[in-house]
C-alpha cells in the first residue's frame, strides 16, 4: 500500500540519529555525514523541528528529549525493516554465540558508525553489569568508543575496571590503562592499571610473574565477571607490538590471521603463536560470564571469521552493517 513509507521513515530516522551522535551539528556537516544535499537536509530537519524532535540555535542542531525517545522507540522497527535484525540472527547462528548486534552504516566510510558501535556496546554493558563485578578491558579505538555512553545507576556499585593488558603501541588515549581510568570516572568506580610492556623476554616474563603487583592483577583476571575487547588482524597487532621482521615472517608462515589476548589464530581458529604477555589469558576469558567483543571494518573480516571459530559461546558481538554483510557473504 505505501512502499515509499519505509524509505521516508529510514531517512528521517537516520537524520535524527546522526544529529544525536554529532550534536550540536550544522546542516552542511550533517549533509556531508549523511551523503545528502543541504536542500534535502534542510527540508527534513525542518519537519523534525516542527514535530518537536529537534532544536536549533547558533551552535547547531540538537535532539530534544522527545527526539531521544523516538530514536529508542523506533530502533527495533527500523532495524527489522532494514534487515539488520535478520542479519544479526544469521551471524549468531553461524558463530554460535549469545548475541550479535549489527548497527547501520559502514565503519570504513562513516565516522558516526564508530559512535553507534560504542553506544550499542555500552547499552549492553549497562544492562548486564552488576554491583561488585570486575570488568577487564583491552585497549583500542572500538573499545574506547563505549566511554561516552557509560551510565551509573543505583544497582551498579563497587565495580572495578582492570586493564586486561599492558602497554601496546604509542597511542596513549587508546591504551587499556588509559581507558580503565576513563571508564571508572564515568561510573564512579575503582580501577587497576598494568604499567608493563606487553611483549617480554622469557627471563623478564618469569621474573614479573612473581612480582606482588602482577600476582594481584592475575587474581583480578581470575575473578573477572566481564571482558570488553576488540579483535585485531594478526599483521596489524604484530606491527603495533613492534614485532621484528623475523616474527612477522613466522606469523605469515604459520598462517596467522587474527589476534586476541596475545594469541594468534589461523583461518581455522587454531592457535599458531602466543606471545609472553602479562595480561588476561584466554583460559581466564573463557570463564567469564559476560564477554563483549566490538570489531568493524572490512579489513577485519578475515580476522573476525578466524576468531569466532573459537570464541566463547557467551560472547556478545557488535559490528556494523557493511562488515556483517561481508562476513555473511564469506560464510555462503
């Protein structure tokens, strides 16, 4: 009867959602983000403003409280109509994990998609974490994207965030040690850092295992209730660790495709290499009841396929539409 209704709803929903993520935002920037003309954006935002869903002033457009409510109320319907819900269910079945959440858009082309990933991951975390729990988090851009959406309520007291690994790479704002402090500040929680290089010699590794600080951190890892982590491609993570050309050659020869928690996996999900690292171990991760994995980008498709050959069943995986479609096509 009204085949054009969905497209109109989807367009206005995308506009409202993008304003929420970028606010305050001007029409020109919004048009660029949405790949629409300024004229189209002006027409639709004026309708949304008349409905009381947007406000605008000299600094730009912002969502009203009614706008926020409409976004939340329509999300399930929009995701269902756009096929995202079915796509998520398909990946859930293929990966045999607790849940898959697919957000609209393309991580490689739209910067707001990273914010959407963080919003959905934080929403699941906020709904699942309880008072007194220990939460281990790795570093990285996708994990960092949760920070702005973390919320504290009365049922979430005495949470402790712990760095799941030591220092890696040079981007301090993305390090696990930086993120635990940021997450803890958002949720009025405690945190524990691990200021150690991630890649150690055998002698240094054995010595560090006896240090009181490391023994204490290992106790936290053993008792962790939740782990929030990304999934890296083997080559990307080896380069970030400043691995030698010899190590890179070994990883290539062994067919390493993905990396998580210091373990490198081949395309079949088999462990082909492991680095000596002071951080949470795979066996400790597998014991956690709540695992949240956030990863997106077509360059990570093979890594995601590799890791989910062995991912624990209690994992909740959040990715974007373009990555999920690429994964689904690879599974055909």
